[in-house]
C-alpha cells in the first residue's frame, strides 16, 4: 500500500480528518499499519481534490505543497466577512453589483505574477502564533504581501449578485484574498461563497473518490483497486531505468557516476519497483528521496 488515494473532500471535513478516514479504512480492511499524510491542506468549507499519501508516497507529500492547484470559486458581492468566506462575521457592505462586462475587464489585472495579502484567518505564523488564533482572540493581524502567480482566470458563471471563476494558481495563493481583491477592484466588496479544488498537482476530480466509496472498498478489502501508484505523484518527472547493481548502490545512498542523462530530476526504477527520486548533475546521479519498497 504505497501510493495515493484521492479523496473528493466533502464540505465541513478538515484535511486531517481525511487522513483519519484513510487510516480507519486501512484498519477496517486489515491492511496493516502504513504512514498516511495529506498533500496540502484544504479548508473545511472547501470541497474537492485532497491527495492522501500512503506508505512511501508520504515522502513525496511535500512536493504536493509546492505544486500548482486549480479551483472553482464563487464571489458573493455586497458583503465582506472577517474570514473572507461564509464562516465569518460581516465587516463591510456595498450596494455595488458589477456586471459581467466589468468582471471580464478587471480579470487581466489579476492574471500573471501578482502580490496579495493573505487572510488574517490563515495558518500563517506571526511571531510564532497562528494568524487565525490571533484573529479569533480579537488581535489585529498584519500579514506581509506575498508574490504568487495566477496562471489563468476564467469566468464559469455569473448572476446579479455573484460570479463563479476558475483559477489555476501557484503555491501559496489564497483564493479568499483573490476574491476580496477582485471585489474591491470592481468598486464593491465580496467573500467566497463556494470553493472547490478541481486539481492539485497531477491529481484531478476524475480519480477522486467519496468517503462512502472509501468505506465500501475497506469493507470489501479492495482498497488497492483505488490506490494510484507512487509514480502518479511524479507525472512530470521522467523515468530512469536501473540495473540491479545500480539500484543496490542507490539504496545504499551512493552516487552513480558516468550516467549520460540531462541535468534534472528522475524517477529511478528497477523494473516496476520504485527505487528513488534522484537528481542528475554533470553525469552523476544522487538520491533526493529513497523508497523502501
């Protein structure tokens, strides 16, 4: 059980609860103990793609944090909340309701490299404390702006009081901040009323399963049929086939010399068995992450 289970996270469930659900499924199916971790937090009020890493795939979970994401989200105009979503208290109102043409005209300003200030209600740390803990305690939270990239921003739907957008974003992007800033640029205020992650790194909703399906698979002892291979988390990394001797050296953490490969990262395998994520540099291959499979 080394690989990925992609959960279609329901509303109200935290990311750590998603991890707990997979651990419970492993227990119920009597699969034994494996490390389990998630590949990037998804707010309880958000739904969609939550990659759960099992076994040796947990060594790649950090790569998921650095990967691009795609979200569908709805901005409700006229009200801004302190959390910038449905959970918070109203802090500002506006009678302005932008037209579809006005929304279309402003989106290019939010496409490409931009600076954004994260929400006060976020997990970022301020002097060692979580920003949301300080905000909940009534303290004023001042977070520095950060550079992020919005690769694409398209309109999916629009009515008198809201607009639904799809955003392809770099790591570190806060959709709630994006919604706030778009509403302000339109001369209104707004907050996120719907947020759904449709892609995280290489993983999409097509491979995501419900918690009910996860439970059924656990009871039927068929979880392995839902498990995507460890390789699925590295779909952007070319493969490197090894000889048994080369695999043995890498497993001992040694450097392979004289390998004619372009500089960059590779997924090193012995046949179908993953050996390591490696880095090629000047004809030498070094282990970045070794897999004990």
